[in-house]
């Protein structure tokens, strides 16, 4: 199933091709953060959209809602897994200092109360995807809307007792670039540091769960799905490690 109307890509592109990083959709919420590439190629960080910048072209999202159902021998649900890509930040900025399970709490509650079992939420491609609506009430609305889609999927998903199990993990190293200090030039520090982490794949029959560390930008995840060529591929982000944002090459230029 898909729920495209509750999220948006927080890296909107304006008419001149510049890109901003926003944590909420204007003009409903004034406090925003964005990265703007100006006409000279410089990068600026601001916390509000300029009034004159009204023509924005938002980037892609992944509206797919992936649901896994686990049954007992009698066909009764034991548990379920929901995979959806959107930052759980509905309470930002109104309750930005609070700790909250945000919209996933309501989504999983809907599934558990209506179907039983334990419902788990796994964050999908949310690196640059955030909720359109913000606040306590939207947190409930988005969660219940997602929970409703989960319920629909749970009714018609086909279970199988013949399931091949498999697991694979691989350690990987990412080179990092250290930003030069004010007294250094880019050529003064040529030492390359590495971040060591791992990726993991779990197989349950024809379902594959890919665990990736860090916050994966949606463009990266969509390309992985395209190249994998798998119908049932869950991509779970912030898995096992937090290495920051994982971006595509164009994002670095922007």
C-alpha cells in the first residue's frame, strides 16, 4: 500500500535549481532549517523560508507501506512488522524537548488493538522525508492513517509455512572527509579517516529485510530497490549503527 499525502521530501528545489533542507513545510510552521545552494554555489543554513521563495519543487518520497505478518499454526496473528519511511517528528518544533514515540506509536497501537499480537515499527527511507502536518493531533492522525493502511494489508497478506530462513552481514568502511580549519586549506590535510560499520540482510522466504546504518536519503534507497529487483524488500534504516546521513553524489554538490 501507499500513503503519499502525509510526507514530503525536505530538500525542495526552487525554480532556479537551488536546494533547501527543511524540517517542516511552510507556511504552517515558521521554524525550519534548510541548506540552500546560492547562485554562486555557496551553501547557507537558515531557519525560515524567505517570503519571496514560493515556487518549490519537492523531491521524491517512498510512499510504500510494507507489512509482515506472523501467524501461529491456527492462523492467528502473533506479530507484525511495519516498514515506512518518514521521520517521527510530528511533535517538532512545538514539543522539541520531549521524548515521544510520535506517529509510530499510534500506528502500532491500531494494529495491536484490532488484530492482536505485537506490532513493531521499522523506519524506512526517512533520511530526507518528514511529515507534512505537525503537532500533537497530527501525530495521532498520521499514526492512525498509517495504522489503517497496516490493517488493510494484514487482511490480505498471504502466509506460508514453507519459509527459507537466511542471514548475511558484511563489514564495510566509508572514507570520510575532514573539513579544514580556518588556518588550513583543503590540501593541508590529506589524511583519510574511515568509518567502519556493517550492513545486514535477513531472508524470510521471498521477503528480504535489508538493515542499513545511518539516515539513508530516499534517492539512495530507491536506487537500491531498483537494482535489487526484489518484489518484497524491506529497507530498515538506522539499523545497528548511526553513521549520519548517507547521501547520493548530487546531494553533496547541492
